[in-house]
C-alpha cells in the first residue's frame, strides 16, 4: 500500500539533517520502508522501437542488452522465476531485508500491448508479499495515454517509479547516440506524467562526445524544470560489440578521466534540487564486456571520492540549485506526441509471444 504523501515529502529532505552530502536512494528507501529495500532486476523479453525498425533499426550506439542483463546472456527465464530466484539471492547476501522492488530494467518496458503490460506488472506486484513497489524502465517516446493511465492505476495501491531514458537535453547528442527520439519527447512525457501518483526518474549520461561542461550543466537545470522525483547519473562507458566500443578502440572517442568525472558530477548535483533522490552516481558493465573507462569498476572508491569532493568544496546537493520560473505543477498538459508506429504497437490487442510470464511453455 502507498505510504502517506506527507511522510514521503518529509523523507526527501531528511538527509540534510543526517549530515549527508546528497539525497541517496538507499537511505531514502530505508526511511520510507523502515529497513533495507533491494531491487530485483527483471528481463521480461521486451524489445525497443529503435531496434525493431519502428523508429530505427540498429539500436543505441553505446548499448547492447546482453551486457546489462544476465538473463540475456543465458536463458531468458519467466518473470515469476526471475523474481523468486532474485529474492532468494538477495536473502543469501543480506541478513535483513524489509522489502523488494520489482525492477523491469533491460530494453523498453512499456513497449507491448497495454493489456499484456497490465498482466506483467500486476504479476510482479503480487508474486511475493514482500514486494513493496515497481520500477519500470522505458523511453520518453513510449508512454501513450493508455500506458500512463495503467501505471497511474497501479500507483494508487503501490509505490511505482517510471525511469525515463532522457540521457541529455541536446538533440545533437541524441542523434550521436542513435536514440531516435528528441528532447521534445522527454518534455512531452514528463508533462503528461505529472500528478499521476507514480514517481519519475531521469537517466542522464555524462561525458557524451561533443558535449561541453556547460551543455551538461544545462541538462542538470532541466531536471528541475521538468520536475523529476529522482535521477540516475551514468558516466559514458564503452563495451564490446557496440559502435562506441569500436570508436574507443580506434582512438576516435575518449572517455572522461576519473578526476574530471568526479568534478563534473559534483557540479551537476549542486544544481539538483535537494528533494530529488539520487539513485545512481556512476555506471559500469561486467569486466569481460567493458572496454573503458576501467575506473568505473571501482564503485566504492568512486563514491568516497565524490563525497570527499563535496566536503572539500563545503557544498552539498542543491547548493547551486535555482527553482524554475514556472513550477512543474503549473506546466500545462500537452497533447500526446507518441509516434504513431509506437502507439500502434502498444494499442494493439493480443499477445507478444516473446514476453515471459509464468504460465507460458
């Protein structure tokens, strides 16, 4: 059951009284649920509209699904099996866990017939009594009204978060990535997602070739303009089997250096509202797939270095944050800009046989 809204709001700024430098996700979940809450990643077999030729055909130039999903490197298990085995794995690692979040992570997890989406999400929420919420990773051009209405219904009884792959506000960078959507799709999705009970999280990549420090800070400012509840920050990294990986090996593209990333990330977070939850501050890939930068594998060391940089400056998240001229809640609700080919795919009736639930052979 969803928690009281006032309690939610209060827990978003409690980190300042605890002497922290940022509004970290783990501590936020602990305050909300009274103990450790762990995500269990699920791969339901979704594809993506910039892979299946709805909007493009080769996918993002930095990404390959098998790198990020264990189940895509081996056999794709059914959703129910993944949740149960994932919960068991977490239980073996941590002695005390207060709850679990079912996290639909790889690919675009709203890109299927809406009736089937409802079946999948409700299954995930009901399969285990200790599942306290749902997180759905998707693209900003894949949330027509029918999908947002479905998620809004689920959010009346459960904690639900929609994670949007914004990456950057700059269309030139989106073109470089072959994202096959524009920033206007992100604006449209957020303006239609607001005030629907579910939370929103923005994925942002720092270090995109061609982006200056000023451009990355412009993306930081947009987080407040659009009113995201949370943010995930990733350093750009290169993995095998991608166009970006090839360019890095050929010396055509360089990754951010360790010290540069630390300073850039702290600059970014200083511009983020203190109420925004910071769910991630770096990204990495399995060592066998990762090309560069190698420093992103040292996650604990990196986090300590980021905290030290905040302390060295005497700042915290939000130190340079400025409230937008127009409050997100006052922004008008626009018409749906979901591309027709994507909308048709989602609105169709019937089942996609590639998706894995619990009753399929």
